[in-house]
C-alpha cells in the first residue's frame, strides 16, 4: 500500500517536471496549435525587404502537370500553352496479322474532375477542376513531331538529363510533319475545341446484337486520322516496334498546338498527359482450319515519354512588366508580382535593419510563433483568377525552409496539406469571396536565427505553387543574380497574384511584415 502511494508521488513529480521542461522549450508542435489569439503573447513586427524578380525561360521537361490552352489574365497578360510529348508502346513487339484495317483511332487524356451527381439512368454529372476560362473555345491541332527528344544531354557528355525549356515552341513548330491528325468533321475536336465536362460514353454492339454502354470520366477525347496510324503503326517494320527506344526514334512524338479562335478569349486546363493514351482499334484476318474470319484487335500507345510544356507570353500588362524589370532591391517594391511558368517571383530579406537580430538575441526572447503575412492587392486582382496557394522557400540554398519539413499535417484535399505551414489563400467570409491574405508560418526558421548566432539569415523566395508536395527544382535557361533554379511546382501553375510589398509608400496596414509573438524570460 505504502509502496504504491510512493510510486504515485514519484510519477506525479516526474510528470510535472516533464511538462515544465516542455513548456520551457516551447515545443514546436504545441506552438503550431496556438490558433489566432496567441494567448496574449507579446508581439513584435519586423520590417522586411521584398522585391520582384523576373523569371525567364525555365526547364519544363517531364512535368507531372502541364497547362494546355489560352489564359488571358488582366494583371499579367496572355499565356498560350502548347505541349509536346513522346509516345511509348504499351506492349512491345505487337503481333499484327494480315489484312489489318484500322476502324478508329482515339486519343484520350482524362481531366481533373469531381463526381457531383449520379442520375437514375446511370449517367453522371461531373465538375472539372483546374479549368480557367470555362468552355471558351481554342483551336487545337495535333501534329506528328519530327523533333527527337533525347534522354541525355550531349553537352554534358551524356551524363545529365536533357532539358527542354518553356520558350522552345518554335523548335517544335518547325519540326511538325504533315497535316493535323485530329481532322474530325466535328469542330469541337479541333477548330473550336473546348474542355467538356460531360462524361465519356462509348457504345459497343456484341455479336448477338446487344448494345452495351461504357461510361468514364470527362476527358480530352480526339478522333485521329485512321490512314496515318495504319501506315505509321500497323504497317511499320517489325524492328521499329521491337523496343521503345527504336519506336521513339521512328515515331518521334506529338505536338499539341494551340491558337486563338476569333471572338473567344480562350480557356486553359491543367492536364496529366502522362495518364493519356492513343487506342488504335482495327480488324485482321484469323485463319482457323482453313476458314478466314475477321477479328477485332487494339493497340495502345501511351503518352508517357519525354515531354515539355511550351509557353508563349504576349500582351504583357505594362505595370507588371515595369515592376519585374525594375525591382527596388534596397527598399523593396510597392507591388509584388508572382506569376507561374515563365513569370516572376519575390525575393525576401529578413532583419535588414542593422543590429536588429542581435538586439533580439540579447533580449533572450522565447519565440512562440512567427509569420509572414502578405496582403493581396484587390484592385489589381479584381478580374483575375487567384492562385490557391503561395510557397515560401530557402532561396539561398534552393530547398524548403525548416517549417515545411516539420509540418506533417495532412488534409483530405492534398492541395491543402501542410496547413500549419500554409500559404493557403484567406478569403472574404462570403460566397465566392475574393482573396485577402496569404500567411506563412516560419516559427522554427526564426527560432533558429535567434537561438544560434552562427545561423545564416538566408534569402527567401516566394512563388505561386500548383502542388505543395512538390519540392523539386527546375533549371533556369539563363540564371539570374539570385538563383539558377525555380521550384518545379510554380512552373506548372499558369496563375499569378499581386501582393502589397515592403516599400515605404505602401500603407502600414497592407505592408508585408514579419510578425513575431514572444515571451520574455523570467
């Protein structure tokens, strides 16, 4: 009895000491759960210097997501997104019988979509995701490409992967062969193409005459030229279909060309082309016991070879152009322009006031939370689509900041994961409300700077992002004075946003600041 009581007391004392120790260390996880009232912590606001940095052509090889179409953004200008890709045989060395005749050829690339309702007849209603401009038509032409997209770069003695850049549209335009392959009579598949949210319904008739309907998610589904694929694939020399290396040298790929339709502003979609394929349906002779019958066959080509996103920028907004071409690196810019693709980013310097960081260190503050808050310029963004997220990273070393790594929060929607680190847009509390701010938590980044005098106060980069889980980098074709690389996730995003900057001309309540919440030592 007494022994049990003694151990209970010891356990209580140890627990108190443990909790006190955790409290003194200000555990990072606990700090991430503080919310917005900050428990009446003391607050300090530090000036930062944030300026624009223009981004030129960037490596857009083998992106997981590619833009296709036209997007007119009043705050930035017009982006026309083309695409080029190699093809791979789904099955090597296919056996093609005698008298093979093509019945149909379809190219299919599924859209990002959400099922909204299922009707009593079994049909479905979908809503497309990542579509800008709705169903405004564009002219779409799919050509055979004669440009060979090699795997390795000969300029590096074939030791590094070959890079293809966003500004190389002319390279593929000049290498296209013949007439367009999507030459169906329906203009919805070429001259007036649009991103259709309707499900794909395919009807097949069995040998007994019974019809069957097969339903699938919305997709870009294009009827391609039968004669071309009969000659190029079914009548190809067997050696050309024996391996994918031989096949890619023989059939070098496809070039998706986008043009403006008169009277239409155009539209753009984010596409996962690597999930796409071309299906060649054909019939051939089958001889059984001297009797010849026609049998149906299919042959698939996958769109998962080397690829590149090709971006043409035109009608550039003059305010945007002036801002990114004439940055104020000493005081910062009044307006910060973030634009995905071949666009712009922001360079951020913390603690630029001489002696400020050392003064904070001497005070011995315990940092509870630190945030960078960016206010959206509602007037400049009034007619533009707003990116759902921005991404802050260590620009000096081209890697995520420590708070990114320490945030293990997940969400049902993967685009909203790492919601403590965040960068997610904060909108007005009304239906279809406009964006107000982006807030990014860098508590541990600041803690390390304050605690360790030998820590490097690195430059930070801010960009729009398509995927918070993508931490890879893409090479700039021409490095600038700040970096040679750009986060790959921003290369994939066609959108942009305009934020209030750090220049003294910006109203104090809108100016970008580093907010620090702290506790004084006892």
